[in-house]
C-alpha cells in the first residue's frame, strides 16, 4: 500500500537577505515536489527582501504567506514563530541564503511518509561560497559528523552524539508538525535547530539522508556558518590565535547550554528525560573543565589530561586534546606572560 502524501510547509525566515534570497526562492520553485505552502517571517528587513518575497508569491502555484515582525526577534524566536504558523503535516526549515537541490522536499517527505514514527529527517550539504561556487567540501566533513557518529546516531545513541556537538543543520531539516508543541519556548542561548534535534531524539525518532540535499552557503554576514568559513580559509597561525581567544568561552557556553537542557529535563520527570540525565551531567563537567582559563596552566593541563576519554566522546579525540594543549602556549599580543600555576 502506498503511503498517503502529507502536506508540506516551508518555514523561511528572512532578514536583509536580498543578495542571496532570489537564488534560494528559485531553488524552491524548482523542486520536483512542490510545497503546499510557504510561510515567510521577516525580522524587520530594511532592504528589498519583502518586495522579493511578494513578487515571488505571484509566480508560484502554492500560497506564500508573508509575516513581517514589528520588532526584531532574532533567528531562533523567528523560526519558532514561523514553525507555529505552518499548517502542513511536514515542515521544512529554510534559510534565506542557501540553494536547495531539486529533490530535497521529495526525498525527505517520502522518507517520513514511509515511516510514521519518524519525527524528523536531515541531510548532508555541499558547501558553497558567496558566489555559489562549490568549495569542494561537505558539511558533515567539516562538522565532524563522521561515519562512526552516524552509526551511533542510528543505533540508539543519537543523544550521546548530540552531547558533543549539534550535527543537525536546521537548513536541511524536515520535521513532523504534530511534534511542534515540544519546540515552543526555545531557550535564548540555544539555536533552534540544536534544540529541535534534542526534542525529537528524546521524544520521537530522528534520521538522516547521507546525500547532500542543499548547497549551504558560507559568507561573512551569516550567523552560524562563519566559523566554517574561517576554518576553511584562514592560515594555521590565525586559527591558533583565534582558538586561544575563543575556545574556553565556547566550552563554557556549551556547558551552560547543557545545564539549561538538564534543568528542563529534571522538571519533566518522564522516563526518557531521566535516562539521559547522568550523561548530561558528565558532558557538563567535561565542557566546564575545558573552559578553565589559560592563565592557570597547571590546573588546565590536569583537567585536559583527566578528560582524555571524554575528548573521544564529545570532541574529535586526540586531535582536540592535542589542540587544547598546544593552544596553551600560543602567544597573544595583548596577553602578559604568566607564571606557571598562577
């Protein structure tokens, strides 16, 4: 028996996106399976974005519902709003500056129609630059969603993969709308895609398609892809200096994010939430240890070494451990010499 076709909504969030938006909209209009509606939430653009969306709506066969925020919400709250306005059974999240490959919606919807227990599906992506030229790398390659992590993800250990890093890019994600009640009130410190991924993993099932289904654009003005752009282009010395300045704060921010998730799950008291709490606490300790200030060399070295096994669980194994040790000795122009142990 053929699975019934479900209605598809596209949730697109825009903000001053006129440079790249036409190419993204054209790729949606070129889908082999068109959406049943598009919901566009604009976060107060001052460029031609509203006019571009309005003109696009006149050229396609599906309705384009445009909402303009009276005040800027930020990307996470804007996506939360857009998801809530969608009426389809399936919701494909959409960034304003990417390019969808023609079979994206068809392949993801078919997978979810075939498996009613599937709460979401995401994919890999080709990386492109601001001229839409392929960079010769894929998102999972630079984002470290390795074959080993993919295997763990599909064998009941998706939560352990997410403890280390978010491997789910929202721009590639399709979700089932009857799970949307889980996504409301996304914490301010979280990106929407990371939070949604956690909720689906905990309370439904999340799967992936290994093939790239979009071209993910890297450019200096985007919110989340700039680190990938920097790592792709910057020389080693610049990467080390940047790492010395930013890594401890990133580790501590990750610990705080997981603490927020831990607090929420403690209050829910359901079996699925309680099962992940010990692993959450272990990950929080690891990221807190890694955020130890560089000024205290002995303490930082001891904490790095005692987390040797955890670098394999949550980071990139020996490579990350060695990186954190090396960063301790990278000089900064504005950093005075410190005494060991001070």
